[in-house]
C-alpha cells in the first residue's frame, strides 16, 4: 500500500472550500467527474475513473473520506488558516503506481484556480 500525504494552503475560508470537496459539482470543477455522491457517512460515491465505493468518513464542513475500488482511500481534512484561508490535509492510500504526486499537485492547482475565480 502506498500513501501520499500533502498539506495545501488554500486562499478561502473552510465554508467556501467545503463544497469543492464534498459535492459532485465541486469535485468535477477540479478533480474528476462524480456520477454519484450521497453526502453522508456510508453513502455511495463514484469518482470518475477511480471507481465506486463508500464515504468512510464525513464531518460536515471539515472532513470527507472516499474509499473507492480500485482507486483506494482519499481523505480531505480542512482546518482554518487565519481569517481568510484554510489548510487542506490530503491523504491518498492506494495500491500500485496509479496515482502520482505531480498529478495530485496539478489537481490542487486547479482547485486553487477555481477558488480564486
């Protein structure tokens, strides 16, 4: 099992970032098309090419964790960062060579661009 962890500072407060991590529309703007997302612990999620699975952690406005097959476990954990920003603690546990740090960094650059527009 491989584990990728990143810490990303975002230019918006948590309440403005949360929809980008927790809704099908938000995830589609920077990450992947999301065909199904039932926003609750135990809900079903389908993340584009990463697969279908379950929401394995859900703390509204703070944490979303999606466990999909074959894509692994993806966790977004938001924390406040000053008055106007937030910090995202990102973890992706996966098997094989499927995901790389450069690919995730490119996705997070798209997220930051979408938050700035």
